[in-house]
C-alpha cells in the first residue's frame, strides 16, 4: 500500500522536529535519513545498521533467520535504526504511517544527542565510523580473494575472533597504559611506602619487581594481546584480529548504555510530539505507538520503559525534592532539566541505575527476581523493604556487559611452556563450563599453544586447562 505522504512531507516534519529538539536543549550531530523497504531493513539489522561491512557466513545465517521470522509474522522489524556517526545515519521503513515516521524522527534525534554527548561514545570516532567500516570490509574481501589465503582461512580466524570479541575493556574512557607506562607503574609499586618513623624502624629489604612477566598487569583485551604476542601469526591474521577488536570497541558503548539511551530517546520523542500540536488523527496514533513501545514486558525488562521512568523520576526529584531528601542531601543546586543533561553526559547503565533507581521507583516498576527451577520460573524476591537492594544489585550486575564474564591474561609463558594463563574475575557467578571450554578452544586456535584459566566453581578455586583439544578440570578442596 502506498504511503499517504511524500518525501517533502517528511522533510517539513523533520525541520519542525529538529527546531523543537534544539529548543529543548538537545545537541545532535547533523542527521541523515534513508527510506528503505523491509528487505533493506533486514540487511541493515544483520550488519548493525552499517552501510558497508565485511562478509562472514554468520551474517547470512542471521539474515535468513530474521527474514523467515518476519515472513511468517513471528517477529516484526524495528521502527528505525540509527548509527553513531557524524553525520548520524538513520533508516526509516517506507511502509510506516506518517504518524510513525514523525515519532521515529523525534526518537532518532534523542539517540543522536545521546551518541554525541555521552562520555562512553567519545572514543568511538564518530566522524570516521562509515569510512572505518568500509575500510574493514575492503581489507577482509582482499584477504578472501587472495589465492594464498582464501575464504576458509579467513572465516576460521573470524569465527574465533567473533567469539572472543567482547573479552575487551568495557570502559574506554579510561586510557590503557602504554608498555613503558606499565613498566613505570610496576617500578613505582615496588617502592617502599613513606615511613614517618623510618629512623627507628628496621629498614626492610627492597623487593625488585619481575619485569619479565608478560603482561606486567592483567590484560583484558584478549584479541589484541594475542595479536601482539603471538609471533607465529601472519600479518593478515593480525589485521583480522584488529578489525574485529575495533568493531567490538565501537559497539561496547551501545551495550553499556542501552537502558539510558532508549529511555532518553523515548523521553524526548514524547515531549517533542506533545509540543508539535499534531492533528487529532496523528496524535491518537502517536499515543497508541508510544504505549506499544513503552509498555512493560512481562517476565523481562523493557529498556525503553525502565529508562524513561528513571529519567522522569530524576527530573521530578530535582524539581520537587522531598523533605527527607533535602534533609539528607541539602537543597538541590540544579533544576531537573539541568540535572537530566548532566546525567546524560556522565553515566552508563550500571552507574545510572545504582545512583538513580530508588526503592519507590522499583516498587512502581514492580521489579522482582526469579530463578529457573526445572521447567518453571519461580519468583524468589520482590521489591519489598527487605529485598529491594538485592534485586537492584542483581539488575545492575546484569545490565550492559555485566552479564559477560571478565577474563584477563595474566601470563603468556606459564611454567615456561608458552601456555597462556587466564584469570576469571569471579563476582559470585560461576562460569558455564561449556562456554568456558569453547573460549579456551578458540584462544588455543589463535595462540597456537596450550591455554589455561583460573576460576572458582561451587566455591572452590578451580584450574581449567586445555591441551590437545581436551579440557581438564582440577578443583582445590
């Protein structure tokens, strides 16, 4: 069915929406829109919205899965996709109604403003995003077409790299020390602390640091560590690891701010559309669409709903603090709107929820904790006075990259055997052994020698070792 609007109509609505967004205080990148059909949108979904991407069998598999689900009406398509780039790029579905296009355009400007101003996105190089992905695609295709390399070798490296890609630094705002800086840090650590009573104390012996261990400090960028310390890798293999790592680092901020980002875009699309003085027919459809996006999801967390509720609560509490809050924290120094823009800049999901998800709001959201027992899901905690903190901690532990175990390289020559030794930062959650084994197998493939990992299972220190493609598990009593 042909759409009941023209491109010129969308351009006029876009101009009005942008004017309102800027009047509200949003500061987006220049924005470009592309109108696409459902097959184009499926393709963009597979490639995370990128207009260019390197080939890999997994993307074709994902496309066929999404298309089948869409063709049979099992799942729909997103209203839009927007890329963190400068200028930002967003895709609008051709078959959407005018009301939905207007809502989507307003939603896009919320995301765009968040990409530009939230601290986690600053290292992503938005001005070079599209060129970077195009360069990656060109290089991978070159290796595939090289007769001395070919598709099978390329995909074998990419399979391993994709599996390990999120074993990397999560907070890119913290600069990683250079090798020379790490060496100096190690030397500084060995210096004795200042002792005001040194004249009466016996001088302790200085312990010289071991500067031969590689790495000097635990390293969580697994792909980059393997790239830099496995001399047996060819240059094209190192380049593939670099490509996958760079793309993972580009997407980490989006994973780390999903609740904030979707809530922020929803908050502003609502306010922009309410200020547009829409015709009645468009306004009624907007209410329906907005409700569909924001409605709670039974048994799961809707990031649009939770995020927007927290943003609204921040503004309300800073505009109208309770007597108890004033007594505890003193008078508010910022108005609600000013506080919103401050929080938008300096937080990510884990800190956002830790600081601003209150006990009262948790009850309003009806948050609870459940566990799977057999074929049933059993509620184990509700947000009452005794349990709300534990539920909040569980939620924070599982947002962003929190559900991905933190694994670091601690020794590249364990027992002088070229064994790569890893350490799992245990946070109370045990590793799933089948995934741990696959992780070690992929690392073994890239490292070319045995790999091992220290962790904790069932409360016991455990040593996992992969040799000859066989996993050995040794628990300490």
